[in-house]
C-alpha cells in the first residue's frame, strides 16, 4: 500500500481525497497556488507545497512543478482528482517514468478514450450501442454532406477533442450544414487546437445517464448502477440523482452490462464513468467515457455504501475488485453550489464569504473547502460545495434537499442556492419528467433572496 499520496488538485475534491487517505493511514500532500494558500485542503493535509501563482497554467497544470513537489516530499503516488491533469495522458506517462503511481487511467487508456471519435470506434468493436453517424473523423465537407444524408436529419456535429459543449452544432436541414461545419471547426480549433469533427444522429428528448464502473489490473470490472445528469446548463451539470426516475430494472441491467463490457474490453483499471444518451423510447447510446472520478460520485457512494476514492487507491495498489455489481438501496440527489448569480444568467460571483452556515441532519452530506472568511478566487471553477441528500424514496430526498437548501446560508457572494430551491419545486423535476433540454425553458422567479 502507498505510504504517501500527493493530491494534484484543489478545493473540495482535494479535501475528499485527504479524508480517505487519513482513514486508510496514508500520509497526504496538498499542492496549492498562491491564490489557494488559505484553502482547507492546505490546512488538513499532512504536508503542503506551493506550486506556483494563481493561473492554472502556472500551478495546477504545470506538470514539472507537481512532479517536483512529489519528489521532494517522497510521495509514491499522485491522485489527480477531476479536471486539471486527471485525463492528461502525458502526465500519466510522466508519473510512470518517475516511478510515481498515477491513481487513474494509463496514458494509453486516456488516449484511447479521450478522443471521442476513437472512443466511439472502440465501443463499436466492443459491441456497445453507439449513436448512428460517421465512422471516425469526417475528412472534408463533401463527406460531411454524404454522412448527414445517410444518418438522416437532424444531426449533431461534434468536435473530436471537444468538451463543455464547445465545437457542437445541431443541424436540422441540409442548407444549414455548411455554416454549422465551418463555425464548429473554428470554435474547436480555438478551444482545443484541433478542428477534427465527427457526426452523430441528434437524439431527441435525450436523458444523460451515466454508469459508474470500477476495473482492476486483472481485467475485471463491475458497475455501481446509474446517475441521471440531465439537468444541465450549456452542457455543464447542475444537479444529479440516483437512481434515475426514468430507469427501469430491465434498462439498468442492459446499461450496466454494456458499461462493464466497455470497461473490460479496454481492460480499464480504476474508477471511471461510461456516459450514455437515452432517448424517449429508452434506447441508449454510448456518448463518452470519463477516465477519472466524477464530481457527482458522492450520490453513488450514498446509495450503495461504497467509498469510491478508497477503491481507486486500492485498485491502483494492485488489489483486485470483488467483481460483483452494486444496485441503489436508497435515493440520493446532489446539488452543485456554485459562486454564481442565477438571477443574472449565472454570472460568476467570486469574493469573500462574510458569513456561512452549512445545513446538517440525518441524510445530509456536504463536500466543501470553504468557510466563513474564505475568499473565493476568480481563477478557477465556480463550484464551492456539493450538497447531497439521501433518503428511502425520491420524494423524501427532494423534501430533505428543500429543507437543507433553506438552511444553507452564504453571505458576501451570490450562489446557486436559490436556483436549486426553485428547481426542487418545479413540477417537471418533481415528476421526474426532464431531459437535457430542461434548462432551455427554466426561468428564475423574481423572489427576494
């Protein structure tokens, strides 16, 4: 087992990993930028190393500084969390070259699943259902026209190196195709330095449902059932729940089987997530695979009583998994609390938290790194906490979430707490009748905060 793990991340996920390390008797090393010197992960780790100034490119994304921090503290493993370098094949390879265990996917695995066109062709080989469309990269516009006709409108153009909704265009008729092709490629080139495009059939009334998987070094994998991540804004998840209100026992078995098949086909090692689009007829299609821990992993932990960070560490140390699949015994909902103003188009709201009261009680979990007096820097993702409620039924979990949100007091900045509180009363959310298009029609009510 590892003696010391460096956490190459910040905020709540760094705190999350530190907690499991302490419980396992493993020493932890925090790294931090100058903007994060007062963050809780710096305070609670056994050691802490400053790796640079506030910009991510000069700190959390600077591989040489992180490797140096691992070497001077004699860390024998690095946990990358999510975001930053968690799905960077080069970083995974550098860790291996320095004989530091990367608690995540291998460079080969990240390369294979990180490029969406490559991942799709791999999944087709594995026999996992995929959205109809192009076989790999579309070489030119003439081919684009042909693929669109064969697939049938509407279609979705997607950047192969894409993420966060960049380089994506829905096209409903042929006369709009060229403009979409050119603008998507320009956006992708600017965002990712790569303008490769592929095409898929546009799934109407889609749900975004993902399956949590864990694989070990022996090539075995298991699943931990689903999470419904359909409530999104600009392709960024806002809230998640498990089990999905759209799920049936039969569909869960089929999707779980497909996710395990995907993981075992590529001999996936570690915790990962196979993401699917599910149409209104409950047909499901592979979308992508995230080769890291997910932001929303706590809801899965809550309903199956399973520490996913601990399992990541055990698998990385060579411990085999049990091989059994896990099914939800309870219902859990996560609301991402962001430093944003939902009344002003979710505009970022960095600054000093002048007063903070966190909710508690049975079935309430909060993963956070902030406290009263903490200054939220403008340099990073705006998420400041994850509020998770767990109960016997979905109705009880929603009612518990309402109560917890009412108790959640953050002063000095704006947060998404009022949005989530209104969401929990929305008839379509309460009935479970929502898709990835839900936020297109959502309007914040003018209530006094």
